[in-house]
C-alpha cells in the first residue's frame, strides 16, 4: 500500500517544551503488546510535558478513535506490525486529519524497506523497542522541537540504503543461507552460525520483551547465567543491543517474529 509523503517544511515548528501556560502534549500510543504499551505510557507520563490521552492495540480501534477525535493528538507513537494491519495505516489517517501531529515509529524491525516506507508515510522518528524510558522521552522531545530522531542502527541502515542508489533502496532482503545473505552478514555471522539450545531459548524470550530477571525466572536459572548467554548471543550476531539482536536473528532465519 502506498502512503502519502508528508513535507514537514509546510508545518509550523514546535517548541522544545510546552509553554508555561499551555497544556501538556497529547500523545496517542499504538502498540498491541500490553506490557510494552504500558512501558511506553509510564515512560511518557513520567515527564510532565506529556499526557497519554489514548492507548490502543489494533489498527481498527485506532482508526475508529481517530474518526471520533475532537482534539488533535500532538504525537502518535506507533508500532508497525499489528494483528490487524500496519501502523502506517493509522499514521496516514492521523496526518490526513491532523497534519501537525508528529508521528514516531517504534518497532523491532530495522530493515531498509520498513524505515523508508515509514519516512515516506510521514514519520519524523524511527526508534527500536530496546530504548530506555529516558531515550524514549528524549526522542519525543526531539521531534517536538522540530527535529527528527532515529536510533544509530536505523540511521546507519537508512544511509546505507540511500548510498546504494535509486532502484536499490527497496530491494528485498536475501533469503537466509543464500550467497547474498552471507555477504551481507556481519563478521562471524552467516548460514553456519549455530546457537546452543539455551541460547535459542534466551533469544526467543528476549525478543518478546522480557527483562533479564524475567528470562531467568522462566528458564529457572540465575540472572548472571542469562547475562552470559546474552553476551554470547551478541558476540555471535555481532550486535550490541536487544533490538539489533532481534533484527539480525530474524534476518538470518534464526527467529520468527509474529509482530
């Protein structure tokens, strides 16, 4: 589905913080995982500059709420992959009705196609779900100050996509195990990468957003043991964060992501 390209240059810039006599910025959160959504809400509500006025988990509910909204949201924080569609559908409708709303994508996916499609749809921020509460707040503040925000991995992949030149940006990712895929893999990563059964279990639970302590409880091991396995995973995948690990593992066919 094609989404309209939104030109932020036609929109008035926002101040870095609401003025003393104004209300907090009104935020809508679109995320289907309850635990993750609650984390986003708590993080934003910890800053007096923000007020989460709507939190929903499906495209259908978000579009229904938008059709009845009397006040414009200042910020839309949206996941990409939802049970009944794409968060970009909600973003497109939000910007159609409320063009001054700032839209941020927050997801586990960092592939060039997802990034570029989101930017073309009007996203002014694209961040991965392994951000801390402080990083999330800073990201939203950045876009409300008139800037754009991307996590380092996302920015690097977007630059790489543009450097490939026209016609190559949206090329599909090679299939796991192919020659092309092996050539794109980080050092030490490829079709021969082998994870131990316990590393595979840790990776699967990590991708669902569980904390180290929660993973330890599920697997009945110590937190230290979990940290050891995660360090090993990061080394094998040549990554340095949860979001990067999930992305690389999914790209290599080591992890099936349902969202």
